[in-house]
């Protein structure tokens, strides 16, 4: 059964032009989870965001500013006051929510394969019995200019292509959906991945201060809360230390540590990255020849790079240089998003690889699955291209941080201090070369929260990359971990 919902806000534009309206489509489905049949409703389409117009200080109506695409799943017959709801999005900036939607959380998932066993085109979709829908309603949001989301006619897309504009528009979608569906008394969660964790942490504080909406929990997958931990810029030595354990994990995965257990390698790398290595970087030319030689030797042994290379780059290995260099002798490059993946390049004298083989491996399956799913199963049709991961949002504006580095750790801490019941789950991939686990740990260790709130933050580690759910055992375990988190943090 299919029906169309044009929404409950159809106020004409202040200019008198025809106003866009919501184009939501509703369909009915079912899935069996642990021998239990779950009937659920899917609502997909674009909702119109509006801004109030004042003319000469007088209210003059609402003007459409954006049409934001979402897909919502609600369990039929559930008690809305007790039923949790999770708002999910990916990052980029410029990414749609397809990855969390069809890779981990939704009731349907793409079959893409994994390292060494990738599925060839045309790919497939199957039921996801590990779906978080068994424990929470789900709302997947595509920020403006991603997916089918667009600025409204006459509006400037660039107003949404930045930290604050993005934050306010996604927050408005959450408020609208919550109000229209009568869910203010439901336990509420945000699930973000990559830049989506930046957005989620800031949203926790924004929703509290702007709307008085207090959340139960945040699920931060492949977390980045402080960009200083990732910014390989002149004078900032922090990332060189924080990426080192990930480099060691990658070297281990590709056989450069022999039979040593991964845990042993990581322990050694973390100890070196926290003490002797940052000390050596801070010493600069004050290092003696013997001290420098010792650091070069230890760094090379941990990362699988040659001592000559480590010395030539002055002890500082930027991450894409590492992915290009570590398996150069085998004429391979390793992935950034997931360094378990390897690939070929145009030649093997390059300093930086020409493309990320891990992204190339998953782009096709997720794109095909999403475009098929929306039309064939959810009855939503739109002739715009569905923007999986677009460059159209760049340059992304961080004008709010002019003169300082980008961080939302302070906002997350503020949200937790104001709402001591806010729980945070952080998922780390050992082979994630984009948002390394040790960098995220560093930020968490410096959150400005009282000691009694430290237990509100939990961590989960997976032997996979940025989208750890590409690795099947990790996907199954992560699904269990997120379900347990939602249940424990719902306070019901």
C-alpha cells in the first residue's frame, strides 16, 4: 500500500510564488528478527524547511529555504512514549546517509562483499535481521545538497555548506520530525559517522540550547571531534603521534609484524606515541644523533617503513604518504577509509596515491542499492541524481572557528554537563586511516566533564576500517553493541 503525504506546513512563500510542499511517500513492510515478525512503516521523501520572514519589522509569512530528504522507519503498534528513535547521518562533509542506512542500521542492507571477496555488479539487497529497528525507530537524514536534498528555489545552497548552517538545518529536521510525529517524550538518539560525529556532538548542545530537546545518547562511529588531531599542518605535530598506532595496526594486518599479536603491537605503538615519540618531535634539532637514530629505528619497526624513508621525511609521516609508501615494494597502495584494502596505482613512484582503493570498492554497491531501493521498494521517484558523496558542498565554511582550529569537544562536554544522563558510545576501527582510534581516544581523555560523567562514555573496537560494518563479523558485533547501548540508555 502506498500513499502520499504533502505535510502539514503549506504556507505560501512570502514572495507569492508557488511554494514547494513535502513529497513524502509511505509504504508498509515487515521483517523477521529472531523469529519475531516486525511490521513497520517507511516514510521517505523531502520535507520543506522554512524561515520566518519579517518586512519592516512585521511578520510576513514563511519562506521555503530547503527541501531535505529523509527516510523514516517506525514500528507499527509501538508505544511512542516508550519507543526510542534514532536520527542518523553520515559525514563528508558532502555525504548522504546511505552508508549507515544500507550498511548497518536499516532493515535492508547492501551485499558488497569484503577484502578479497568483493561482489561484482549488479550487487544485491537483503533483509538485515540485525537492524537497529528492532530496538529503535530510525530516521535517516541527508543534509542539503546530499542525496535528494536541495536548497529551495531562489535560496543559496552555500548557506547550508558550513558548520553552522548545516547544524541548524539538520537540527530543524529533527525538531520537525519529532513534533509532527508526537515523539517529544520518546527516548532520542543521534547516530553519526565521521564528520557526522562532529555534527552529532554539536547537535547535542544545539538541540538543548535552541529547542530544549535533551537526548538520551549519541552513537559516534569513526569519531572526529577535534580537527587539530587530524590536521597535518606546519607546526602541528599532534597528528603524527596520534596516527602512529593506526600505522602500526595497518603494518600488522599486511604481515609486516610477523607472528606478533595485534594487541602487543598496539600496546607498544601507543606507549611510543604517548611518550618518547612526541618528546622527540618537540626536541627538533636538539635531538642528538643517537637519540634521532633510536627514534627512527623504533618508528620504522612499528610502521613497516624503511629507516631511510622515516629519516628523509624528518620523522613525520603524513597519512596519505603512508598509505602510498608502506607497500610500495609490493607495488600496492592501501586504503585510507579501510586500510585492509589494497589496490593498484598508475605508477609506483608517486608520493600520494591517485585514489583510495577502499572507497572504490564500496561506492558502486551502495550507489546501485540505494537507487534501486528507493524506487522499487519504497515507491519514491525523483529524477535528480542521488548525491552519494558530493564535492558540491566545498569549500565548506568553518567561519565560526576563524583564528582557531575546529573542535566540538567543548560543545559535547557542555551538553553532558547540562544533561548528566546523556550517554555516548564511540566505535573505533583499528584499520581506519581517516579518523584514527588513538586520536579519538585523545579527545575523549580531554573532555571537560566531571569525573562522575566519565562512565557515561563507552568504547567499542573492531578489526575493520572507517565503515567497520563492511567487515561482516564487525557488522554483526557492532549491531549487537548499538542495540545494547540504546536499550541501556533509554531510561525506560
